[in-house]
């Protein structure tokens, strides 16, 4: 598997692109984790609310239980404390709900911030890199075959821009049909260069 071009300028661009892409992925993942932690910290308000509600409910229940033992008026006196106890239970439940909502929001924001930009970076960077690796691999296989130069020249006719082909020969396709060795070698070299492969002067083997 060939990861980088044999040609220094293209190889430098690939290395820089790899470094920038990996750095961007790391930064976005770190940013997503940071946002998740910051938002999740807001759940402490829900924890405090839950504890306050639980404590208030317990206190009102205890007072109501104590007053319920007062002869004649115990039942009537207890009723308001039972109502206050229910309010404490409602506050406790609200605190629990707040924690769940904050955790869901933190997770959604954290994943969104980390994954969406990472996916974009991968689409812009990784797909072309995979294409280069596959193209370089196919070119090396063709080069090592018996009819390597001829097939590479044919691939150049199919893949390269018309301006690049015209620079080799105004009638590059005709030269390929005539099996012009000089044009075939130039077309093959053109295809190999675009695939990141440098060949020796003989034009029959790959440099790396």
C-alpha cells in the first residue's frame, strides 16, 4: 500500500493535509468534550433542587406525623403540612427531570459538535487519500505487468486532461494506436506521476 507520492511537492502537500486533518479532528473532539462537560455541569442545579425537595418533603412529613398525634385537632392541623410535603415531592421530581434534560442536551451538543465537523473533515480529506492509495496501487500493478507501459498510456488517455495530453502529442490517441514508443512512454509517465509513482529512466519499474 502506497500512502505518499514519490514526488516531493505532492508528498509534502499530502503530509501537510494529513497533519491538518488529524489536528482538526482532535480539536473538534476536544471541543465537543469541553462543551459536553460545561453543559453537563448545569445538572448540579437539578441535584440541588432534588435534594432541597426531598429534604423539604421529609421535614413536612415528619411535622405532619407529629401534629397528627394531637387529640381532636391533629387531623385538621396535619392537612397543610401534607400539602407542603406534596410540593416538596414535586420539587424533587422537577430536579430529577432537570438533570435528565441537561444530560440529554449535553450529550446531543457534545456529539454534534464533535462528530459533524469530523465527518466533514473525513469526507474532504480521507476520501481523496483513499482514492490516491487505490490509484497508486493499481498503477503499480499495471506497471509491473508485461504490457505496463501500453496500459498506463491507455489509462492516461482516459484519465488525464486534454491539455496535458496535447502537451505530450497533438494526436496522442493516434500515437497510442500507432504504438509510438516515445509517446507511449510520455503518456505512461504522465499517468504514473498523477498516481504519485516515479519510474526509472528505462520506464519499466517503479522507484518505490
